[in-house]
């Protein structure tokens, strides 16, 4: 499993004949970024900068860019990001559901053994008490008192020690299980906005599409992109830009309900997933979201004028048995149309 994971990592950077020029351009851009930021030209920093300029993984690129924007990209942070990047491949190469199932089974077996051990100890203690109350022949009483009882006492002592070790191991396994769950959740959550990232989105949309297929119900998505986000970053700074992203994530969460879900799938690109929602209703939801975002004015620290935020949106409704990439691409094409026809509007892929 881990070998396959590392092969996947190698394939990530392997250049074929059609991508050699792109790889060269990306490498030059990565080196330029290292020079501009006055970073050490080490393989770690080169890999991180290559990820930023190539945008192979938008979530990873965003994490690195956030560290750059907040001036926290030092050697320690770079190593943390790099290790997290490598761990992602090892983690993805493992079957986490199977690992969790094994841990659960192991915890159940330990609990069962501890329970049965306590029962057996009580039975033995009770039987010994009854035996000691009997009038036994002298030689039998001597055997019981001098050999059987000391041996049983040694067994009880050893068993108590073993139970303590098993209980400690059980606590460690429980902690490992919790850490595994935490790692799984972190891997699917955008660190900046605290909503699902692209990995989390992939998991959610797969479930929603499967439910739509099983129940033959409509399912729609909305892709929203902040208009002129680069201008916001350039004009007000990246810290304000990050605040805008957090604000939009919060707004979208507040405006959705039930089984609806929100995710950040790119730099300033968000998606709203709408189960049991047909095309017309999805268009209405998108327009309501767009209007509410436009109506709000954001106060910027040390600025007199309030920031007017607008978004463009693309809507698509699931065509049964199409892939998630196909659905996302149709919504993305609708978004592209909205942005190229004036922005601050909603377009749909009927």
C-alpha cells in the first residue's frame, strides 16, 4: 500500500513528452518565487514553491500561500508543511476505514477479555473460600495451603499486572483511534475557513450523487467565485483577503440548511451542494446568495469606505450517472460565462 502511495507521489512530478515545457516553466517560476522571498534554495522550499505555482493541489497551495502571506514561512513551518504533504500520500495509501475497523475489533476483544478475566477471578476466589471452609484431611489441607493457594495468589498477582498492561494498551489504542479520526477530519477540512476542502468536497459529492441515483431525486451544485479577489488582496492586503474568505464561508454556511453542504475547492472558489434540488430552485438559491452577499458591506480596519463584495456563480444539475468531474465542469463553464458577461451574476448549465 505504502509503495503504491509513493509511486503516486513520483508520478505527480513525472514529466512526459507533452508536459516537459510546462514542467520547465513551473520549475523556473518556483525558483523565481524562492529568490523573491529570499528563501533557502533547498529541496523542501523548491517542492513547496513548485506546489504553489503549479496548483496541482489547490488546498496545499493555499496552505503554503497563507504561510507566505502571514510571514510565517520559516524553516520550521516549511518542514511542517512538507511533512504533512508527504504524510498525505502515506495516509492515502492506507485503508483508514479498515484500520479503524481493526482498532474497534481489537478494543472489543480487549474489553471482552478483561470482563471474562474478572468473572473467572471471582469464581476462583469463591471456590477457594468454600474449599477453605471444608474439613479436609491433613495432607490435603497442607497441599492446599502450601502449594495451591500460593500458586493461585501468584497467578492473581500476575493477572492483575497483565490486566493493568492491557488496560493501558486499550487507552493507547483508543487514543490512536481518536487521532486517526482527527487526522481524517483535518485532511478534509480547509484550515483557513474551517469548511470542507477539495478532499472533503469529493467525499460529500460522492455520497450525494449515490443517494440521487438510488432515490432518483434531483441534485444540484453552485460554484461561486469572488469577483476581483486579486484587487482585494492588492488593495487591502492578504490578511483582509483571508478575512473575506472566512466571512464568505460563514455566510454560505448560515444561508444553507438541512443536508446542504458548503466547501472551498480553490483559492477564492466555493461550492454549495444542494441535494433534492432541481435546476430552477438551484438558480433561485444561487441568486439569493449572490444578492445577500452584494447587499452586505464589509468594514475594513483603518479604512473609511466599506468593502463591497460580489460573487459570480455557475449552476448545474446532476445528469444521472455522469461523473462528479463532469458535473463540476458543467458548473464551472456556467461560472466562466457569468464572469465573462459582467460578473456579479448567476449563469446555469441547463
